[in-house]
């Protein structure tokens, strides 16, 4: 039905070895969500970490994607560098699932926080404003909810990177995230996404994850500003075993496109 999670669509494609392509979004725009669904993105990550996106806006994003195959994933607010193991993180993750998101991405401080988030999102509270079961059937929706989770703990802090093997071993985890920009910075090569040391970390993580049946989620980064460069970056990421790949924000892609367009328009006028 229209309230069902779309997480399984992403997981099934990745299990077949295919890449799923998304984008990180930083705007309060249901219309932009509809456009992303129309043009064929597999998923969108709605950012609550560094934006004005609140809970009402997140709910509007979920509803804008209904009737399409676009999965909506919330990157919830958290501080993976200085926040420690905040107890509120797991509550925010559970709330995003309750609103109807197909998954959550959490930039975690530690393996303990990752475990807490995975456990918190495994409950039955999905779209609780619509009760689709009888009391005698309660166990079924609870089990369904537990098997339709797309919880993506991501690392970018020194401790998170160190505890990556422990995070990958969390029972039930299907996707793990590498925050490429800050990971490259923590490895001493800021924005050098294809530096040998960065690829070394990525390749080792992909290998460890594959042994646990876990896929890797990562973004292309901000260093690529030509369409062919972005496409090439996505291709190389997939060749290195990354399956859940997101391009930088629609806002960034708009900036890249319109910067070039304006140059062409002004050049044509001056010709």
C-alpha cells in the first residue's frame, strides 16, 4: 500500500550488484522532491543536520514522494565530532521513521551510538496516525517494520573511523555510510576524494562490509563540477564496490548548471 516502506527497493537492487543513485537535499521543497521522483532518482537524503529543515518539512517531503519509487531518507541532526553518545540521537532517528521516512542516515560519534540508533529504528512506529492492523495482527506489522529498515550509520570522526569494524558487525545492519568530505579531512587529505590513502580506507571498508553482508553509502563530494566528471566519479565509486551513491545536493547541481548557462547566455549576447 502507499504507506509501505521503499527501503526494500534499494536493498534488492544493491543485493543484485546494482548501484542506487540519490542526492543530498538541503531545501524545504516538496516540489523539488516531486521533480527528483519524476526524473528517476532512487532516493533522496533530506538533510536536518545543517539546514532549516524541521519535522513538518520532513513530513512534507515524505508525502511528496508517495506514489513514486523515490525513497526518502532523513539525515537527522547529530554532532559526530563533539557531541559524544547523545541519548537524543536515537529518539530523533525513531521520530523520522515514525513520520514515514524510508530510512535514516546518522553521522554517528561511536559504535555505541550506532547500535542505539539501529535498535531505535527497528520499532513498529511507522505512520502511527494510520492504524493498518488489528490487535490480533500486531506481531506481523512489528516484524515487517523490523525487516524494512534502512538505517545508515555513517562515520567521519576519528573515533567513528577507528570503530568502523565494530559498527559493521551490528546485527541487522544492511548499509554503512562513509562521509567522504570529512573522512578525507580526517585522513589528512581534505577534498582529495581519490587520494590513494582515501581509496585505501574505502576499499578496506568495502571488503569488511561485504563480509558482513553490508553495503556502503557515500557521496561524490564537491570537487566535481562538470557533468562528465560527476558521472566518472560515480562510475569509479561503483567500481570500488560502493553501491549506494549520492550526488551532491540538487542546490549544488543547480549552481553548477546555471553558472555554465549564464556564461553561455551572456557570451551569446556579447557576440
